[in-house]
C-alpha cells in the first residue's frame, strides 16, 4: 500500500512549525504526542522533530498529563523521558510509576496501560467471535462498541487473533460510513482496527488511504472544519480549530504509521520505549 509519508510529514512539519506558539496549554500534550508519532513514522526528518520537541519542552516546563486522554499522555511522557530536563523526567517517571500501580484495575484505562507497558507473550492466535448486528438504530454506538471489543481482544493490535474474513470486511464498511459522515477520527480508528484483524490489501483500504491523503490541506494540516466551527464565537474559533486539527492530525499519523508496515504498532513502540527507559533507569541507579 503506497503512502507518500515523506510529503505528508514534510507538509505536516511545516504546519506544526507555523502553529507551535499558538497552541493552548491544554493542547500542548497533543502536539508533543503528534511529533512523537511523526518521529517514528518518518525518521528522515529526525533532526527537525528533535528540534521541535526540545523547543516545546523548553517552552512548557510543566505538562498537564492528567488533563489529557491516556494515550496522548503516554506518548508525551515518552517524549519527556527522552528529551526533558532532569525535573521533567522525574515528574514523567513518577506519573508512569503511578500508572503502573493502577494497571491491574478492571477498566478501559487499565487495558490501554497493559497494551502499552507490558510484554505480550507469543501464544497461538485465539479465535475471535464478534457478532455485528445487521440492523441497529444507533449506528455510531454500535460501531464504537464493536471497535472497542476488537481493541480489547487484540491489545490494540499487539496480539494476533484469528477472525472470520467477513468481520474485517464489516470494519471496512464502518470506515467508509465514518468517511461519508466526515468523522475522520472514527474512520482512522476503523482502519487501525481492521489492520489488527488483517493487513491484507483490499480496494476499501486503498480507497481509504486516498481519502486520508486527500484530507491534507495546503498548509499541512488535515481536514476542513468550517461548518463544525460556525456556532463557536469568533474570538474562540481559532483555538477551537487548532484543537480539532491537532486531534485529527494525531489520529491520521497514528493510522498511517500502522498502515506503513505490518510490524508497525503504536502500542508496541510505546512498550519498547518503556523498556529502554526502564533499563536506563536501572543502569543509572546501579552507578
């Protein structure tokens, strides 16, 4: 599946540089998380991403991990462990230690933490049986519930499962549905989940990649949200637009990263980084 990651990330880098000083405090973590995924997605621009991350951390010494969603906070804290100063790394390490203590709880956040911070044993692929209702008055809720079941069963793609081919086709149909309603974030989630079930190419997946590429605007951001912002007071519109654009950009680049190669997985990458940080901390403590 051909994806022009060099052009996509070069254009995105241009946009990020243009808005980095305009981002609200609540969205700084999303920007840092986005840069982390871009860094993994296109290593050719590593010096530029490094400069951006160093600059953002210098400008934002205190990061509000608890005010953001868990995946964004994990990505941002991963950046801090690599690029932050001593105090920032200490705070990020304490935050991650707190997460480790609640990881065995029985809730969605605990499952995300297990997927991102623990080793996945090599076991035979379990059979996955999920019934997708043929008719449902609340299509959006049905789609999200189905995606959540697959994310849970596969640990967000880290565990291989065996599923009937028809299930993958149904997830593709969900992605097309989300694209028609211009719910870009939901469409990206559908594509990732479909990839957890099968990385085999298909017409729907190729069409979806073209959909993603066509969403990138001339300034490097993704999507057109004028109609979504029409009811927001003009004085708040710019920040609201940036919030939506950053959220969608993170979802898009995450999806493109995982579609780029069958072995690419954001949660596996987070685990490998966590492992490196753990080893480094142990070596530092032993000195």
